[in-house]
C-alpha cells in the first residue's frame, strides 16, 4: 500500500513513476486521503469550459419570458429537474442535468471589451487587453508544479484567441504556459510532441536528443536567458511525454468507446470535453476547454440554433460522465464566458457585449447541486442579488485547490504581486 507520508520528491520526477508502477493519477488519489479520511482541499483538478465571445444568458439560463419580444427572444422556457428552475428549450439535456450543477445568474463586471474582459475573468485581476496577470491555470501550474510526465495546465484545443492568444502565463514565464492539445475531433488525432511518428524508436529519439543537446549547448554559449532555459525545459518534458506510456494514453481519445464518443457529440467541443475528462483522470490539474463563437452581434438565433445543441450535449455529458466515474467529487467544473449579452436585441437581430450580467455554471468538488445563486432584474440587465465578480470566481477556484489567493508571487524584476488583490469565496456554492 502506498504511504502518502513518505517523500514523494524522491521519485516524482520526469519518467520516474514507472519504477514504482504508479501513475500520477495514483499518487493524486493517494494525496486525497489524510488520516481520518478527510481531504486537504475540495478539488484535485479543475475543468474550465470557456465560452469565448459571451453566451447569451437571456436565451439559455436566465430567460425573461414575461418581457417584450425584443428582450425575451424566441426561445421558450423549459422545466428542468430542479423544481422551479427553467432554462432555454434548446438545452434539453442540461434540463436533466441541472440537479448536478449550481447556476450563478449574477456574474457581473463592468467591461465590454473582448480581450480585456477575457484576461480579467481568466485571471481574476483587472489589467490591460494584453494580459498583465497570469491566467488561473498558469498560477495553478506554478503552485502545484510539474510532477510526473503530465503537464499541469492543458488547453483544448488551445487558449482563447480573438486578435491574439489569451489566458497566458504573463510574468510567470513560458514554463507555465498551457500545453495546447489540438482538436481531438480531428481524424487520426495525435498530439504534437506526445505521439511520435511511426518510424521513431526510443534509440532514434535518444540520438535526436543528443544532437539537440549539442545545438542547445552552442546556443547557451551565445546567450543565456529565460527563453533558452524555458525552451530546454519544454524539450525535456516533451521528450519525456513521448517516451511515457501514461502521457500517450491520457491523450489517446480513440481508446474511448464509439458509444461514449457519440454521447459527447462528434464535434470539436464534445470531444474536447471528453479529452478533458481523460486528462483530469490522468492527473492534469487544470484543463481549459475553449469553445468560442458566441459573439452573436447579428442573427443570434441562427447562431444559437447551431451552437446550443452542441453545448447541451457536450457539457451535460461531461458532468454526467464525471459523476458516473466517481471523479466529480475531486473535480471542480466551471463554465463561463467573458460576459453576457445585451438585454435588447439590436437592429441586426443580434445581442451585443454586456459585462453587467451573465450566467455561470459550477459543478463538483463540494459544490451544492441543484442550487441557484443570484438574480438579475426583470430585463436581465443588472445583477440584483449576490453579484459575483471575476475575482470571486478565481478566488473560489484557488481556494478549492488549496492555493492561497492572497499569496504573493514575485515578478522577474523582484516585485511582489498578490495572486488576487480582490475577491472572496462564493460560499453559497458549497
């Protein structure tokens, strides 16, 4: 029996797990148990489903059926399996899943600019559009570290991007950037730097590594800086992942049954949710599932007619699959975008950016199921009860992982910066 009290650092190194016949997931399961059967913290992993562009709360989780057509839209409310809770009619699978999630109807901030708002909600700190503060996932990678061959922070298919990549590590440096997994819905999906070409043997990889060592040695003679060091770390970890059966297996989505893959939906979003489940099952600490395309300034109902069924199938399957596999108690699932949409439909039959109100979903890791937190006014324009800020969301994620949100990080020039300078735990979730 594995003793969680002995020094894990003695063997938790790249490639070091095989000698003990233990995977990183095994170690994390052991970590969950302390004397007396209590966990050190609520969550071991986080899955962030990020709805880039901003899903319309009016047409999904905060319908206003009594309002005029230019506010209520075209979708009718549907009863869910939570008494008294109705959601949009294009979310029938979520209607049967609401008893497993907590719905926050009062997500709120005051910024309507994509990049600025995205960096804010993904980090919990307000800054410029260019990402002054590290994303939550990057901080999690920094605080939990690299153990075994699995990266701590993975983005599927990649980080959000409007005009440039968002959700990055900022001053923490390149070593804490997310590992971009690519599109798991692609035919013959293989992850770059994890799945070697068919002709690559261990011997060839080692020979290539020696050649790269020689090139890197010359580079370090020319210039020694963080960029070179970060590259060297990435190369070593990528090589370890190629040779690691555990890493290859975690990304091998084709090992799932056809029936389960169909259940999630044969779409990029559906298969991304399935891969996220595989990754947290294998010990990845933070997975961002990036599902963009919600910026419906025009013809919003044509857009939602396509996107909502994909979301409905993929997200409900993720929550239910985690529950069925017993992973939900240790996995915090968060679903949000950078903002909601305007209450009134515009001249182009769309809804515009609206930071003052939006809906969020939480599940797992002690979250109270079937719960509704906060409210908006009659038009869905402003939060009238328990506003939840980006800092509150980030605080709750960090606290769930056992990370002190007030801990000070140090910038490359030696300045101490708190992980969060605002925010509080959303206690109503638990």
